[in-house]
C-alpha cells in the first residue's frame, strides 16, 4: 500500500555527468588526450558524447584501471 505524503521538498538536481563529458570533449583539440580511470568512467560514455558533438575519438587501455582517450577528428 502507498502512503500519500505532503510538503516533501524536491531535492536539488545534481550535475549531469553527460554534461561533464561534453565539456571535456569540447575543450579538447584534435590530437589532445586525457587519462581516465576506467573503474569510475566507462569509455562508452565518452563515445556517446563524442558522437553527439560530431567528434571522433579513440580509447586505448593503459593498464588494468586506466585508459587514455584521444580526439582524432
């Protein structure tokens, strides 16, 4: 059964991580790279954002936890 509650404040919206990926990619020029922790960020998150911006990127695993992303076009 559900309980109807009144006067519950709506929490403040947290920053969207998608916006962070977009801002990182926009700040990069062709040939620039970043190192990131694959245990915290999935490479696919960058690929989706790059595709939306019309950028081409490539990602390579550096070790067990880290990857490097390059903007290639």
